């Protein structure tokens, strides 16, 4: 029988028997985003995953929890099956406990409740198959917690999870109370919480091993029989910049685990499940919505983040105040970045369509196989990384966004085909698609899906080519970020990366710090002065009429192939009307035509330049299989300048799609790459986010006259 324990202030003591050893509990979390390059995964494997397991094999007293996302486990099993075999051996000898979670590493609170058990069960079943044991705990992606989570976790068989210490402290807990487990409950469902200590995260592996041992020794004296826990990224042990050298070449990990063994008279490492079993919880914990400190700061709007940093600096010496200084919740990213919100709402929209198919009575093999494949694509698209941005590129990484969009396009294409049950169809819906309180118009057919936002200048926020599963727009607006201040101040060596080092990936990045006035949507109308040039367009300095470019258009008619929009009646001096028309092409593609009517209501003669802007993103600006083509010549996607031709084409042989743009009567096309400056684990970098393309007309208008223009985008297979 275990010794009787009495808990007081986070301490554990024995009665009538020798005190048990103090425990160090570690959960190491390994994940790679869906859509990441195989070359990146291979580097992480060789510099991080492999040497760490080799180290564990040499130190059998080092016992801990390891969590791998399902996407990464599948890759390891496919590319390095011997590694999975070595992990299984560690599990079988009781040295490693495999911790579960969502298979594709979703932020659980961000996905539909119906999808949460599928994510959890999918990984639990895979772990059972590969390692012969079912996980008892779950890793919460980015440690994002909301109080309702126990009612999703417990029914899925999850007994425990790890929560960062700041989440406890913001609820009023004292740091000295965080050396044991607590119970969280929602509607009768119970999950045990392990507090993860920030101090350990910052000590390991960045300070000398003896500093961690000293911290643990103090904790053991103050909390005999208790434990100290840490949960953090596997990649910090070799995958982050300079950490391979420190952890393996310089031997930090070897020295750290040797020090653990040398102090085995009072200290032991145990897996999380064993620590949870050894003692009763210290009590109940009702915690607020939260994540780790850095995540909650990243989720704040830029100006608010700067203010929070200032307040934290002011109260740096006040630990009693610091625990109550917190940023936003993870959901703040959906407000901060409209592109994240749009992707998220597309995911919810597709999930809803697939749930409708659950009621179908069809049982033919093709349908069932297709539905299973669509479900898997939906779950893939719930992978967290492209929905937010912090020290990692995340949302700013076009290849990660694109992979999620492509998975959603495949899933939605199947769902729509199954719901319509015809080879060809066209549909339209008027709804608040992105949950911003304004109505959108959503066009779908077997060839495309297109989201029209009347409230944002009557522009298209999304345009999918379904046969190629290609999200054609998929750009991101350039906006101020708090870390841009380093570059704007001329301090190109002032960027602190994830390992505390200072790096930039390219000198002179300050010249790319320019910010968009509008979302990077397609078919935006720009009216600007005759003095403006293509260089002004590239510098976002056209000073276009904001009432037309971003005005609120009114929908006066919409059917499955057409939408007619007009500006508000009191718009001056330009009264603008738009009409969009969809049509199918014989080659399996489609065309979308934008007809604009511009009425000059003033009593004076007007002379201006008029443009219709499109935005397309084919990801790799310097790749030879993706390029612009006009006037018989090819140009890289990063091309910037004037195309004096009646038609231009963007060609992407990787996605097997081409877009031809024609603008009858236009003087020329102005083209400029969309280059954003973002932060990443390796430092500041410039990231291509697509190209903005403006068909330009010279417009001379008499008082009370009308001018019309037309731009057509033709989407087809690249051949």
C-alpha cells in the first residue's frame, strides 16, 4: 500500500514511513505542421528526434512522457520505421510513456465539439497499434485551455493533461502550490491537471544543468514527496537554432541526465501517468481561458501588445502583480488576423457539410470511401500552425496555409457533390460566412468556390479552383507587428529569436516594411490620380479613393451564376456598380468576369486613373515551374513592373493551374509582389505572399457621365 500522504501548501509528507523521492516530470512534445517540407522534417529528425532517443537509451533512469503528433508519427513510420521500433522498445521497458492528443495537432477549443473525439481517438488508436499501449494523457496543443475542455477530454478516455503555471497563478494560485496535480471539472467530467513550471522551461536546456538541479533541490526541501513538472517542445533539444551544438556537441543533455542520476538518492524522473497515480490531487482548480504567457501576448493586437510589454517592464520587480498581467486568449488571433478567421470559418463550414452527410442512407463503397477521405482531409485542415503567429512563422507561412486550404477544398468538393448528387451543379448562398456580422455571398459549383464580401469593396476574399484543389488568392495583408520596431529603429541586430539569440535572415529588411490599406482580396476597384505610377502602386502609395476601394456595396441581386452590387446611393463623387458573372470553360476551367460601371456625379470634368486589382498566390516566386507570361516572355512571380500587354497569364505547373487575365481597353497591367516581413524561430525574414495585379485605364469623364470597364480572370488546367 502506498504511504499515507498529507498535503499542505503544495507540500507532501509521509507519516510513519520514509519520505518518497522528489520527482521530476517531463512531457516532451514533438510536432511538425501539415504541409511542412520533407527536408525540414529530415533535419529535425537527424538533429533532434534521433539523437534524443539515442541519449535515452544510454540513460535508463531517465523516464518521461513523449508526445508525437499523428502527422509526425506517420512520417516517422514511413521514412524511419527503425526509429518507431526504438521508441517501442523504450515504452516496453517502462522508460517512456506515450502521451496522446489530437492526431493533427488542432487547438481543441477551436474545432467543433463533434470533431474533438475523432482527433483524440485517431491518435489514441494509432499509438495503441504502434506501441501496444493506449495513452492515458493528452497533450493540449500550445497548452491552450478553456474551462469546458474536461467534457471533451474525459469522455475520450483522457485522464490528465499539462497546463502552464501562469494559468494557475492568474486564477489566484501561489507558485508554491504547483508541485502536485489538481482536478478540473466541467458538467461532471473530470480531468487531472499537471502544472508545468515556466522556470524549468527557461532553465532547460539554456542554463547550466546544476542550476536546474539546484532549483529541484530547493523544491524537494519545500515540497517533500511532491514533483516539479515541465512540458515543452522536443525541437528545443536540437531543432532550434544553436541547440544541436549545445545539447549534443557540447553535451548539455548528457551532463544534465548524468546529474539526475548522480542525485538519485533524493531525486527521480517519472513519466506523467506514474506521477498522477502516486498521490491524490492537491485539490480543485477552476482555471480561466489561457495558454502560456508568450502565446497570450502574441494574440493581442499590435498596439495592445506594446502597451502590455510596457506595463510588464514597469512592474518587473513586482511578482505579486506579474501573475495577474496577461494578454488575450488564443481566439484573439481570429480577431487580429482576418486571414486566420477566414480559414477557420471555412473549416467550420466544411465540418458542418460533412456532418450533414452523416445522416445519409447511402452505403455504396465509393460514397463511404469518399466520405472517410473527406473526413480525414477535414481533420488535416484543423492542424493549428497556420491559424496563428508568434515566434514561429505560422500564419505567415504560405505553404502551411495552402496545405490546409487544399485539404478543405478536397473535403468540401466531395461534400457538395454528394449533397447535390449531380455531375454538374451551381449554387449560391447568402450568409455571414466569416462571422463578422456582415453578409457574404458564397458561390459554388463542381469547378469553383468563391466568397464575395460586399462590405469590403465588393471583393472576393477566397476563390478556389476545385479540380486542382487550388486556393487561388490565399494571400495575407501586410500589417504592423510589434517586432517591426527593431527594424524601423535601424537595429537589424535586435531581433531575439526563440533560443534567445539575435538574428535576421536578410539585411535591409526595413525597406519591406510597408502596410496594406485593404485585405488582399481580388477585384478591388482603385481610383487614383494621373500622377501616380507603377512604383507608387508597389509602395502602396496610390492614395486611392477609400469609399470605392473599401466601401460597403449593396447586393441587389444574386443567383448561382451572377451577382450585382452597387455602392450606397449617397456615394460621392463616384457612383460605382459591379456585376460578377461566372461561366464554365470547355477545358474544365471557369471564368469570372467583373464589369464595373462608374458614374461621375460631380459638376466638373474628371480625369483619373481607374484600376481593377486581382491578387493571386502561387507560393514559390523563384521556382521555374511557376511564372508570369506576357508579350511572349516569361517572368518570375516576384516580377515587379509594367506589363504593356492586353493579357497576362500566371502559370503554376505544380498545382496544374493557369490564370489568364484580360482587361479590354486597359492601358497596361501593373504588377507587384506582396512581400511581408515576419518573425520566425530563425529570425526576421521576408516572405512572398502572392502578387497584386492592377489592370489600369486612363479615364476622362464629363460631368454626369458614365464609364464602364471589364476585367476577366480565366482559370484552367495548366496543361
